[in-house]
C-alpha cells in the first residue's frame, strides 16, 4: 500500500520570559555549644555527566568553614553547575 499526499507541517514558537525575584531572609539562632578538644572535617560530593557527542557538563564547588576558640566562627559556600550540548553534529 502506497500513501501519497501526506501533509507536512512544522511548529515554531517564540517565548519571552521575564523572571524577577525578591527574597527577604530573616534568621535567628540561639545556640549553646560546649566543645572539648580540636577537630575538623570536610566532605564533598560532586558529579557531572556528559552523554553523547558534543556535550559538556561541569559542577564546581567551594566550601570553607573556620572556628576560632573564644572568637567565633564563619562559613561560606559557592557552587556553580553548567551543562551544554549541540543540537547538530559539528
């Protein structure tokens, strides 16, 4: 059986996105800590997987925390993840 005169069609669309974000974070800590001795621990897990030709994935992270007896402590964390792929072979 041969089918002829099939209709061909294509769908195109354009989407405009405007994302606005306002954040108000309020935190309160009431902590009573008793520490004896000295210790430090660091543990990080990151994974990036690029599947197929012309693809790239990366996960980068930096975390730091410091505690000084009689003074206080501080911590910071920065993370970035990106993934890219080409639709057409190069």
